[in-house]
């Protein structure tokens, strides 16, 4: 049994800007990182000014958006005051302050909702407050990891933190693939705009043509997503991503649609209690914890199906119990995903030997309702089971 668990991520928190001194080429002047609270106040003032001095000139049928500055003496209704697409807000705790992100919803979408650690497919355009386009996918779909600790990719990347805070407010759409060309067409997707302070964007580092400490604007379409599973284990002294079999979105204990790595005390020194998703209270959120209930048995072990319950004709092809029973997917006619059993609770049937107390060698039988009852405390969240050897 593992006697300890931990999650380690190296986060560059103390960013500093370095420049050469004019007096001596060998001297280096370190420019301190700006205070997050002070920078946020300046950014927020700039964003509000932008929202009050610009208007939505056009939203096309494909949800391409044109924003223009209200001219002197103009009568156009500002983004701030217009009611067609009411301006919405989301509070975000980060860097030990609470930001407000302003955003617009042009269409919510009809598909499924991502969580802020998923991988999404979007098309987007990123601009500065002066209207300069800093980055765009030119209407083509692009894949992005929302998890802020995901491995860096080549090229210019989205401002993951702020982008990931708004994606769960929208849904994907549906897609069709042209049998002849293989081209995928998306319909009924979510579409909107977000206005990000630099603290939730690129802050001191900037990115490409985006200067340091610059608020940015994204116009986006949420086309598709991929569920992720980010659990971490220590193997040979290294922290490795070894999925526990439960996707991140099903480890959202408080059900708010957001997950955070509060082991990062630099970024999150005083997290609000209502944001914490940590079943066993060990400081590691369930979506990163390979033993969610802290009972000494890995989650992956607790949700693994017995070998005689894997495969056709009755139990689906997965080696692991699904979160809840599920139907076969008609879109995959060659695969039977039908799964009549979800992750079980502690068994409630008869003891193997009723004359003896329950123990690791005298266990109760599982009843059908142990796999299907709603609600039920699933065994990977129940630290009393499996029973440890005496």
C-alpha cells in the first residue's frame, strides 16, 4: 500500500523581465513583477472603457462578429448598454484576487458542456482593445488544452486560464462528415466573446504580438471537445499522468463545472472553500488524486470490473465501470457500449459467512442495486471499502 501521495507541478510563478543596463553591458536590471491587484484594477478600467465606447456592428448568421468604436457624436448603443446580447460576468479566483470576466453569449449551443480542464475544438479571433487582431484561426477549427498545466504546444497558444473559465458557459454543437472529402461541418455550436484582464491572459510574458500586461478580447465558436483524465502518480520519483479511469468532469465534486489545482499555493494561496473538489481532504483535488477517498486503494483498482464482466454480450467493452449505467451508442454500430452497471457502492448483500462479522475475508455480496441506485456513495469515494486486511 502506498504510504504517501503527492502531486508536483513546476509553475513559473515569479516571472521577471530582464533588460541590459545602458551603463554597463555586463549589468542586468531585473524588473519586478507587477502587483496583480493593481494591474487588475488598471485592466478592468480599460475593459469597462472599451465596453462603453464600442458597439456590436454586426453578428453574422455564422456568428462572426464585428466590433467598432462609437464615433464622436454617434448614437450607437455600446456593448455595455445593449440588451440584444446582455453582458454577463464570471468571478474568477486566481493570484489571490477575484477577477471579473465580462463575456457575451451569441448562442449557447446544443451539445455538451466542457469543464475547464478538458480539451476543446474552437475557432477564434484574438484582438487587443484597440482592435488589432493578434491571432486568429481564420474560421478553421483548432484544438486547445484548457488545463493550465498541460504541456506547452508549438506556436502561439490561447490564454488558457481565462479561455477555460468561459468555455464551461457554452456547449458544443453537432457535426457531420462528408463521406467523399472527409471535411467536418459543425452546426448549432456555442458562440460568444470574452474580455480578459491580463492576469488571466499572458500577464508579464506577453505572447507574440500581444504586449505584456495587456487585456485581450476573444471572439469564439465552441465546436467540439474531448474529455480528459489528469490524475497524477509518483512513479520512480517522477510525477506522471496516469489516468484513474474517471474523466475530470466526473470528479467535479461540488458540481460547479470547474476544477482547480489548489496544491499550487503560489497561484491559489487562499482558495474559497466552495471551490474545492477534494473528497478525502488531503489537499489534492480528486481529478489529480489517484486515491480519491484516501483509503489506501487506488481509484483505478476500485472501479476495475471483474474479468468475467468485461466484453459482450452483456457488459460493454470497458475494463472499468462507468460512472452510471449507460446505453449503447447507435453512432458506433460495431461496438457495444451498453453497460448495465455503474461504479458500485459498498456491497449490501448477505455476508459470505453470516455467523462471522464483516471483514476483508468475510465480505458481503453485491446486489444489482449496489451498481445502479441513485444516489449511492461509489466505492472509490467511500474510505470504508474495500475492507483492509486485519
